C-alpha cells in the first residue's frame, strides 16, 4: 500500500512538471518575443497567435494540449490503476496554470484541459467543442467559447455516466478555467473584449 501511494505521488509529480513547461513562453522567446509583455500577457495559444503569428499559435496549442494528453495516456496504457488517470490529468493541468518554472503563474489552462479530456473522455470533448464552435461563430470571442465549453464539460461528463473521479476532476478544472477568465468576463460585460480574427 505504501508503495502504491509513493508511486501515485511520483506519477502526479511527473505530470505536474510536464504540465509546468511553458510552451508558449519558450516558443515566443525562440522568435525574440516575451509574450508576457505583449498583447494580453498570457502565455497561451490565443495570445501567441495574435502577437507572434498563426504558426506559433498553433504550435503552442498543440504543445499545451500534448502536456495534458500524454501523461493521461501513459497511465491509461500502463499497469497503473485506471482511476489514477483523472488525477494525473488534473496534475498536468495544474502544472500549466500554476507552473513551478514561472513562480506558480501560468496560462488559463484551456488547451491543456483539452488534451486531458481528449485522453479521458473524447465524447465529452466533442460536445464541448461543439459548444465552443457555436459560440465562436456567433460572437467571435475565444474567451466566451472557452468559458462556455468549460461550463458544459462537467454536465456532459456526468450525463455520460463517468466515474466519480472524473466528475470531481472535471468540475475542478472547469472552475479554475472560469476563474482564470475573470478579466475576460469583465471585458465581455463591458464590451471591450477583443474578437478573434482569423
């Protein structure tokens, strides 16, 4: 039992450290830009897309997504207990949002959460992506699409009959994503939020 607990701690720590790698910041610096001082100041894909370019924005999206997906898949296809997968996903997500390499600051977690749930519950992701696309097409706000998708995820996971660990982890991730978008919510209410331009 003690060995099982130690193994879980090590796996969670590994997932957290992987999630902590600031993909957007590293890619921005490769192009001579510190994205923390450009645009919204966020290290996520949307700010990279706007400040560095489409290619780097997509690369950031993929990198942040993989940070969430890979540790979950590693657990799912190992001999580890399956219930570890959800908690490992949460650890990777927390790494991105509260990166040890950035003094426990980080991104808003949307892309990393996407990777986590693509590995945990692809069907729930399909529903949430559908909501995101509808909101984006209707209003052109990435933040509104992200917030809406985050709100839908826990309900979808519950409706699909996923386990207790999945429901709890999904609720926690959704809550953090929404909290990280507080400033966006204020701008949406004030009508000053920037619309996405392809």
